C-alpha cells in the first residue's frame, strides 16, 4: 500500500509565511478599522509582519508539513 501524503492546511498557508531561516511570520491584528484613534507609529507597525512565538510555531509546523 502506498504511503499517504501529508496535506498542507490551506487556510493557514494563506495567513502565514515561513522565512528562509525557518521562523514563522504573520500579519498583526487591529489594522482594519478604527484607525483614526491610533497613532501613525502604531499603524506603521501594524502593517509589518511579526514573528510568532516558538510555542505556536510547533503547531504551525504540523499544519504546514512542507513549509510553504
């Protein structure tokens, strides 16, 4: 019987990116609405991806077996 292939979790693959060094990065929350009350510095920071903690990275590696 052939070995089963692992499937990538497509919903997660669209939301995160694995860097060349293996770190997991995702966009920050809170940049969709109510932006007038936030400072320019805060909005600028929200537009950049952030590295996720190692505890979450372990779970993500299971859902993304091939590191898309």
